[in-house]
C-alpha cells in the first residue's frame, strides 16, 4: 500500500512525536509498504492562526499523487489529522491540548488571548465534526482516548507501540544517580525535579539528558540548580546519542519522569526495558498506564517534598528498587507491544 | 451558566444603568452566575448582593476571566462616557451586543473626534464602512459644516463599527431589528425594552391637580434631538399658554444659552429648569404631572427608557412619530409629526385643556402596555436563550473570520479567483459547521 502519515512539525523542535512518526514509517516500510511522512508546519499563535492551519489542512488533496492513488492516510497530530482522505485512519497522539485538558492549566496560553474561548470552541467543533470522518480512530494511550471521549464524545481505541530500538535496551548494575531523559520544557517539569532534589535527605544525584525547546530554558534550569546549590549533584548531558542514552538508562538507580498529564511517554517504557523503576506523579497521565506504585516504581504527589521522599526511598532501598525494575521489565514483556500488531490494526 | 455583563452601573446617570439594569438584575442574577464589569470608580454597593462586580480598564483586563465565562454581553449605546470602554473590550473579546441605540454615529463622533482627537481614525472608519461617499461626507462635515450631525447620523450611523467583533445582537425595536438583519452578518433578536413593575401597580398614587396650570414635564438628557426649541416655540405662540407650566429635568448641554432663550421668549415664569434630579425626586414630580413631552427627532434607533418611566406613572405623553415611537399604539401615546411639530404640540395641548380625561386614559393604557409587553422576566429569558446558544454563534463567527482572512489572502494574488472562494467556503463550513 501507498501510505501517508499525516502529522505536524514545529520547525527546529524534535521530540517523541517525531520519533513516533518515524517509527511508524519504518515499521510500515519493513512490512513492505511504501510510506512517507507528510509533515505540516504548525504555529499556534496568535490563536486565529490555528484555525488558518485547520483550513490549510482541509484544503489539501492527498487522495492521489501524480495520478497514483494514495491508499491510506494515517493521521497522528492536530490539525494534520484533519486532512481529508477517503481511506483515513487516525492514531491520535494528542489534540490541541490548550483547547482541552490544558485550557485551565498554568501551561495554557490560549486562555490569555482575548479571542481564546472563540478559537477553543472552533477547534472543538472541528474535532467533533471531522475526526469521525476517519474509518477508525485509535489513540496512542488510554489517557488520550479518555480525553477524546470526555471533551468530544468520540470513542477511540488505545493502541500502544514499542519505543524505538526497544530490542537494544539492557540493564547493568545501578550506579549512584537517577536519570531524567526528556526534552527540557515546562510540561516535563524538570524544575519540580530540581526542587525535589534540593529537599532530599541523601546526596541523591540526578542526571538530565535532553535539549530545550527554547534556548533560554536550559539556562533557566541551570540557574535554578545553582540557586538551590545543586551543582555537584546535577549533571546536564544535553543531547546524547541513542547508545549513550541506553547506557545511562542501564546504569541508573531509577528513572525520574514526572511530566504534566503526558499523552504516552516513551521514557516510562524505556525505563521498563532497562529494568529500572520509574518515579512519576499522580497527574502525569500516560506513565500511570504502565507504572504500578511500589511494584514497578513509585507514584507520588506532584510536590517537591513527595518527590524528594521517593528519591530518598530508592537511594536508601536499592535492593527494592532493583526488584521493582525487574518487575517493570516483566510487565513490559507482558504488554506484547509490537509494530506488527500496530500495523495490522491501522491497515485493517 | 456564567455570564459576563458589561454595562453602566448605578449611580451612572443613564437609564441603561438605573432603569434597564436595575430592572433585569434580580432575574438575571437568579438564573446565572453573573459578573458585572465596570470601568466606573464608584457603583452602588447593593449590586454586589446580586452579582460579582469587577472593575476593569480596557487595556488592562483579565482575558482568562472573560474566557472562563460561557458568554459575554456588552451594552452599547450612544453616550461615549458610559459605553466607550465597553465597546473597546468588545472589539477584542467576542460577545453578544445589546444595542440600545441602533444609530451610533454620535457615539463614534464623540469618541474619535471629541475624546481621542483622532480625525484620521474617524475618517478611516467612515471610509471603511461607507466607501468614498462616507469619506467625502465626513470630510465635508469636518471642514465646512455643509452637512450636520443629524445628516451624518441618518446616512452614516456606523452601526457595523459598534458590532464589528460581536457574536449576535439584541435590539429593542423593530426598526433596529430590520436594520441589523439587513446587514446579513449577525444573528439578531428583538426583545422589548424591560422595566420592572410591581404586580399590583395601577397608577393610583398620582396626585394630579384638576385645575390649571397643568404640569408638563420633560426629563432625561436634553440633547438636540429632544426638540426643546420646537416645544418652546409651541408654547410661546399658544394663546392658552398660561394654563401650563413646563418642568425640565435632566442635564442640558448648553444650559446658559437655553436660559437666555427662555428669557428672550418671555417664558421665564412658565418654564423651569431643574437640572439632573435623583430618580426618587423625579418620580414624585411625575406623580403630579399631567402630560409628558418625550419627543425625539432624529431618533437614534432607541427604545425609550423614559417612555417606560412615563407609563409607569400612568402619564399621557407626546412622542415623535418616528422610529420606535411610531410603533407605539395610538391609544397609549399622542404622536407628533416631525414636519408639523409646533402645530401638533399646540393642538394636543388645546385638546388637553378642553378635555383632560382622554389623556388620563391614554396614560392608563400606557401602564397596561408596560405590564404586558415590557416584562423583565421575559426579557431575561431571551437573554438566557441567547447565552445558551453562544457556542453556536462563536463557531459561526470563527467561520466568518476565517473566510475574511482567506478572502484577504486570495485577494492579494488574484482578482479573479473563479471557483476557489466557493471551495474555501465549503471547507470552512466543514470545519465550523453550518
């Protein structure tokens, strides 16, 4: 089949969504299909631009290219998933979040614009009317499926997929650090992790990997670390290779992943593949679908003190942490995540 | 339902605050979670028993607070002192406009030319809505005075500018309804201007002397369209003028020159100017008055809160035979033809002297009309129905905005886009619904 993967690309920003699209493309190609990523540039401010982007997507015609039919479109991200096609399947990573679950959240920008509610209503209207055009609607997690039902009354099926290079993850003896791999940005809550680190009883060390969406944000985090006198206990790895990432996972005592209402989150699954316990928060969304409190990790309140207590616990109870890590790996195996299954569902 | 309500608040000297808002507030606050927004420094604190009151400045307002309500209502009328800030917010945050005057040229004239001293902006708006013809008229109005403000009001009412970012419109007159509907841009609803009325009010609290001189009364803001000159002219040439006395209550833009004119006409003993008077005092005077003169020419497309107050006191009245006043039943008011003003006023005054009884009945029928047609509860139900549909209006507006942007972009590269606009329109319908 000739398949287009419809997604958006925010220029110069790379994260889980881009990896997800590439993983799907590669899996489709491995399965013998001809697949390409169709990425629409996306800008969300001022808010009326969002509606312009919806219209731009609706005006695209990808039913065929140079006289040859496109057999299937798989829509991943708003508003690219609204591109029309007679044989479209959605595998939604998330909707436009500030119009929905983040509308009232501190991270929201839309609500601060005079026409915020007007644009929010139009986004919801477009989603409600146009998402059901697809022949099937999947989401990347239960969390995203619940939001779709809650806000738009649309039923969907969660469809999990393995993180990239899942087979290459391994485990090694735990060293004296916790590992927090992620883009450096407000929704991932590196600031919360730093404040927690400052509140620990033990000299817990935390290693951050990842780059920032905004150049200033790394400096802001580093400044916070200095202010909290954590320089010697924090390591900033920046962008690292996949090999190094796997190595850091392998030797970590535990993995820290406390984002705000994450959609899915590769970090959780990667930690489980590396047999490491995951420390996450009650409002972290996607990770909660995989982490079992005090069985494969720790789930805490999203406060520095609660998170610090979890850091101290794994620091002081290493055997237990190791056991939770091993249990996480078993849990991962039991999930039976595979691209073959994903493709079978998306192309049915 | 959470509602933002932008409106002048008591004690602002406008009937929008003291009659209109006070009349609907009990019912409106009972059926919604209401926030009153005001740019006034002072307001009647008793309002806070019924609604939250938030002060704002147009350039410093909490958009999240507005966005968290289900809908925002903006009350817009001709007096820029009370409505300028409201209009400024309405331009940025879409909401439903309650249009108290359907011709708002005076509002923009006072705002652009008077308050902002922005002649360029004033002319730009005239050009935007009325093309080169509007620009020419505006320029002429500014430079030579060959056209006057009444002409501008009639031909260039600037109503669309008052509504430019709105979701839907509430009007109080059939004329305004037709005017807004003809623009084919906004959903519009007409609802009779409300006024609270105690259930058993029969107008029997009036204490009207049975012998001359009979008390004539005019009240409210005495702008040029209140026809004071014509009333004075009618009195001065009326042989039976000594059978009447005229009390004028309310602000007068140029009181000194009016006093001079009254003196010059020899009406000093007959006409009394009282200035702005608190409504309690005004109501007492209305109870003892025999006939109200409530003329408007030209009309600004308003329904008259003063007229409802007149009826509240079962008082007969003379009104101009134009606009909303023209639609009033002929057994509830006496119509004065604008082209025969003086003759008609005199004729009604003479008829009154001959037999006051039909006029007293006219007042009673006015009171009945007030009860039957101007019920605040019914009005509030209309408002709530609109609020319930706000989302539909919002999405509709998004479609229009999107179409305008698409049209603007396409216009930059082609003057003949063929079928493309239709295709874009279809796609916009797909996004925003029909």
